[in-house]
């Protein structure tokens, strides 16, 4: 299995949403991630903060998949993407040195 990373940034229109509405979309995203974890996917999601611990730097989703297409097919179902709230990219991560993640046994 390979590791794939989706990076995302809120679109300006998303930042202009009322916090309550934006929070609703984030809850949908978290429910989607939780459902995938419960189904056995090795997936993690989080957001980025600056040196002052302020959010707004974007988000990061890491998932294990057999290939790029499988990862993309999973990721495009993210409510953040479906609702066109973010600009996003997906990349395969090729670790070269070190051990950051727990190995599946």
C-alpha cells in the first residue's frame, strides 16, 4: 500500500460563509472520515495552524491506497470537495528516510 496526501485550502467563498455554516460542512467532513475509519480505511485528517496556533493554513488528509486512482476515487467523495469549498491536490508520498507512521502488522 502507498500513502497519499490531499492538501486543501478554503476558497474565498468558503471563508466568507458564516462560521455556523462553515462549521456544518466541517462536521460533514469529519463524519465522512469517521465512516471511512470504521470501514477499515487507514486515514487521518487535520488542519494546519501558524506559529500563533491560528487556523487558516489549510487542511491535510492522509490515506493509504493501492494506487493513485484508488486514492483519488476515495478522496473525491469528501464533502469539502463535493460542496466545492476547497481547492485541493493529491500526491503520493514516497518516504525516503525515517519512520513517522506506525507500520501495519
